[in-house]
C-alpha cells in the first residue's frame, strides 16, 4: 500500500489514521520530516480555507504526492470553505481528492479510503 503522511491539530485526522490501521503513517509536525517516494497526504483545513503551513512546507519538498484526503467541518462557520485544503492541494499538484471528511468521517468513508489506498 502507498505511504501516508498526515497533519492533525485537534486529533480528527490522527483518529482517522488510527481507524484505518495505518501504523506506518508519517506525522507532519513542522514540515521538515523526511519521506521517500509516492504518498497520499491527509490534512485538515485551517482558518478560512487555508492549508496548514507545515503541510505546504512538506508538499513543497516532497513531489511524490499522488492523492489527498481532507478533513474539515460542515459547521456554519466553515461550510463555505469546506475542505478547501484538500481542494487547494488537488488543484496545485493535479491529484485527486479521495475523501472530503466531516471531522473523523463515517465508516463508509473509511471503507472508501482503504479501497482507494489499496489500489495505489
Ligand atoms: C481555526 C479553525 C479554522 C477552521 N477552518 C476550516 C475551514 O475553513 N474549512 C473546513 O472545512 N474546516 C475548517 N476547520 C475545521 C477543521 O478542519 C476540522 O475540525 C478538522 O477535522 C480538524 O482536523 P484535526 O482534528 O486533525 O486537526 C477549522 C478549524 C479550526 C480550529
């Protein structure tokens, strides 16, 4: 299965990674982490539809990104920029969005993500 790198601030993405059993996933803390080859990036969205800075740093120095999984919130304050980090990355790196999760997502989301990862 393809490698996974992820960023999580309040724990939702971390929980998703754990639920999926991705024990070798790399946690991005400041963006200077090292990883070789192809990978899928999992990220939350921060203030007004922004990609977390450490995720931008990591992407800029790791060209092997093949797809993105986003976690956002459908709360009123975020709905207009729902999962924009995943959308931003998809456009910038020309890669598909595997899932646009609301928080930790649903069990159906988990099945879909695992199926997608296994095919990569
Ligand atoms: C300051 C702040 C800004 C946020 N902005 C957005 C946003 O623009 N769009 C969105 O979909 N979610 C937004 N969210 C929601 C988070 O992306 C969402 O809760 C996500 O699941 C957090 O993942 P994490 O727990 O792994 O950090 C925001 C959350 C915070 C705290």
